[in-house]
């Protein structure tokens, strides 16, 4: 794999505008979910923030995730635990990039905000709702930005967790060209 430095945008995928109430394919085993928010862009913070519903292959509920931007800022894992205050302060800048890891195998949710880990929870350690496994142990196929609660998500993309082939043209431009590569036939650089 060619590992390139992540830019100040904290992601390497191409962002697209969020469309609410549309189910979007997301394979959480192979891709992170990247979401950008901007509190200064006129979105309200009246008890709303980021809200994502998760669906299985039958399009039935398979969990969900929300961040409430009102003070004190808190998060929710649907059918699991509600109104959990962040253990550390979130970055104070208006522009935020959220990177979400949903690891179904290990039942872990990890969230970065502007490159800083702000959530790292094992569901078995934090879920207080009875029957949470019925939702979170389902296969996960799609997500939906919830129009009722999600007022802050502006753009999103799905970022590969690993190498999926050759770097894009833009990634190649970031590679230093002064590197010396060994000659396979002679073993010299």
C-alpha cells in the first residue's frame, strides 16, 4: 500500500452533498463514513446535530448514531445508549470533519473529530437498553441521514479502510518524485 499523508481536511475521499432520507449503501467493514459539518453555515443547533439511521439487508433498523450539538454536547447509539456526554471537549472550530468507524465484528464504534478521537466505545460496555444486540448484531447494508434530527451534516463520503488498487491521479501528485527506487535487475538505486 502507498500511504500518503492526510491533508488538513482529515480525509482522502471525494465529498458529496448530504441528501436526507435517502438510503445510501455503506459497507462499514471496508469503509469509514466521513461527514463534514459547519455550525456557522446557518444550520440550527436546537437539539439537533448529526443523525444517521442504519439498515440491514431487509431495510430494517440495525442501529443508529447521533451527535447532539447543544450544550452539553452528547451522543446516542440508537437502541443502545442515550445522551452520553463527551468525555473530552470537541474542537471549537465551526468546521468539523467526523470520521466514523463502525466495527460490527468487535462491536466497536470509534469517532474522530478533526483528527482527534472523541468516541471509542465497545457496545457491550456501554449499551444499557435491553435487546440492543437484536439491532446491532444485524448485518449492516445502508445508512440514511435522518431529516428530522440531522440539521448539521453538509457533505459526506465513504473512505476506504485499506488499499483498493492504485492511488488516484490526485494522490500521485502528492508523492515525492525525488525517491530513489531500486533497479530490480541490478539491485542498485
